C-alpha cells in the first residue's frame, strides 16, 4: 500500500513519463523512416517516405498488431 505522504511525489512523475513517451514515439518514427528509406526503396524501388508517413505507419502497425506501448491491463 502506498503511503499518503508519497502520493504528491508519484503524481509529480507523470508529466515526465508522458514527455518521455512522446519523445520515444517521435524517435521511433524517425528510426522507422530512416530504415524504410535505406532498405525498402533499394529493394523494391518505391519512393522514400516522409517523417509523418513513418509516424502514421507506426500507429497503423500498433493498431493492427497490438504493439502499443501504452497498453494498460486490468
């Protein structure tokens, strides 16, 4: 059981955790874009993708394959 005195300290961490999650999401999107542009374009001859297209692909993959970082199990 959590101590009442530590509750404000725990809630103070939430903005940092949310900020870290957003930074990781944007970093993974940039990594996906880079990997796509150096691999898929050379193998299949398709065009390079933009950062926001990589971001959307990451979200679609998370929805389709259930790989969400933000999953909460009850």
